[in-house]
C-alpha cells in the first residue's frame, strides 16, 4: 500500500492543473515531487529553501492576493518552528492556507527529536478557526486533501502519517463515524489509531467512534454515543495525550462523565528505534490499549462469553 505522503504530490499536482487559485509553497522537503508541476506552473510552485518562517509568511502573502496556498514540510518545521507566523501572518491577518505535514509524531525516529512533533495539534488548538484533519488511510488523506483545498479561504491542517489502518472508511471532513456499538463506554479512535483500538476493544462492550476530523470536534456525535453507551469516554489520539480531553469535557458538560486521554506521552524517548517501538513505548499498541481501556472501564465492559 502506498503512503499518505505518496498521495500528496500527485493529488496536489492535479489540483494545480484543475484550479488556477491553487499554489504550492515548499521548504525543500518534498520539492522533487513537484518538478513536473513546477514546469507547468512555475508561478504557482514556490520553493523558499530551508526557511520555515518564510514558508508560512510567503503562503500568507499568496493568500492575501486571492490564491489558495498548500504548504508542506515535516510537522515540526511546519507548526512548531514557524508558529509565530502561523499565529500572525495567517491568523491575525485572517489569511487562509492548507498546511500539510509529514512525519507526524515520530514517523522518522532516526531523525531524532528535531523531527518529532507530537504537540502539533495541541499547539494549533491555542489558535482560533483551524480545521484539523487526521486521516487514517491514504484514500482518506486524498479525500481530505481535496476537501481542504476546496474549503474557500479557511485555515486547514492536514496531518499525514506513515501509520495507517488496513482499510479506508468513508470520511466527510466533519463528523465522527460509528464503527461499532456497545453499552459500557465510548472509545474515540483518531486517524491511524483505529485498527489498534478495534483490536484492543475485541470482547469489550463498547462503542467505537472513528474521528478523522478532530477540529471542529464533533461533540454532537460524542453526546449521542454517550447517551446510548454510558458516560465513560476514552480518547485514543496519535499525538500528545489529552489533546482533545477539554473538547470532550466541553461536549459533555451537562452529563456526569469520565474521560481518559491516551496518546503520545510527554517523556522524550532518547533512542531512535523503529516506529513500532515508539508506539509500544507510549502504550498505543493494541495490547497496551486493551489493558489501559479495560482498566479504566472496569469489569462491566467485558462481554460475557457465549
């Protein structure tokens, strides 16, 4: 299976051909994938070099002229390093852009901590008006990329990852999807966490919601699920643990409830390792999730054997 990032350049290159408003702004990373597109559209494919603050500032300038910029590099260089430009050049000026990241939380462990960004969504959450998509499969990434570019002049973040579920599900860029129903709690699986959550939930009487658009947070779907399945909620996110806990609490403010936020821990892992080792170290593999979810929900969540 190809990766989400494998889809990025071909999809956006087609969008450059289809829509004269679309522009691409790069900071060296991923530039080779747009060589052909740059020959066709030299005025709308811009490589600023390794200058991430300029990357976002140039995108804001293009947006102010009426273009729809798509901005791409690793998450740590796209959100963390130029955060002031995101806050001011885009946010303060009310200029829209589509930020598309790669490497997610720890997709390239050999790159070290400089190339890891588990706090990206939490950081964007401090700003107003951002839509955040977290696809769990390359097909979903393609759908959400197209929706993001077509979203008028909105500010959109699309978080691509090497981690992916085995199959795509229909996504609409707005709502959580009910994957299975139960009566003893709700587990919200974000993006590439779905397969591990479903494996962990085997034999548990829980509802599983699948979220590929996490901002705005679909509080209505969570309230409906809690009404049918009980007021214990587990959030399983592929980035900083607890990122959406406040959003879930806000959605359920009129309902007595408990929320457990699972995700990437704050402790820095100082060995490179492999992606799978980082997943396990943060307790996001299926076995660890089973223990953590089961412990939180208690014995009442177990389905009695037939």
